[in-house]
């Protein structure tokens, strides 16, 4: 990949109970190339919003080249609206005072600023193939045995 590459990232998060065991799913596609990778991970106790946001963070971390043009497709209004409506930048300016998941938002902004990121909301559970697959990956990750802790959640 190089600076002219375009990557599509599809993400979803899930938790069985809120909080409860949770997971995320990621699909990464290199536009115009036969490249597709899937990733997922589960945690023993977390929230749906944390998994939605962590999926985006982990996907951005996997990009190898700075300033990659990437479109992230997510069914999370929490994540997409926070960025597209500028809320997260105001939260950052105010030190994330009284905001949930500041650890993840700080990590998100670090990764977000390394690339040319566009976030696009997609309706969940609406037969969008990649979104449905990400949901399956996230749910299956949450169902695994001996899940690690979501340190940021459990230390709040």
C-alpha cells in the first residue's frame, strides 16, 4: 500500500449484557485489489460502545503506511457522530471531563490523526454483507472462553 491506496474498513462491536462479555469484528479491504483481512477479539467484561470504538482503533492501528486514505463503515452512531459532528474534538479540548471511555477516545484520536479517515454510518442488521460478517465476528469473539480483561473498563 502507498499514499494513493484506498482502504475500506468495516467494524462492529458487541456485548452480551451491557456490561458483559464483549467483542469486536473488523474487515479490511484494499480497494481495487484482492486483499481482504478479518480480525476479532473478545473481552470478559466490557460495553457495546467500548467494543464499537475499539474495533475502529484496532483497525486503524493495522494500517502500515501513514496518511492512508481510509473509509470506516460502522453501525455505531456513538462513534460516527462523535467524529463527524465534532463532539470528540470538543471533549478532547475539555480533557474528556465527565465523558465515558476517555482512554479509548485518546487512543482513537492518536490513530485517527495518522491517516485520512472518513467515517460512514451504515444501518446495522440490514443485510449489509460486511457489517453482518463483522457482527458475527464480534459475537463469536465474545463467546470464547477465558477472555482477557478490558483493562480500561475494569479499572474505571
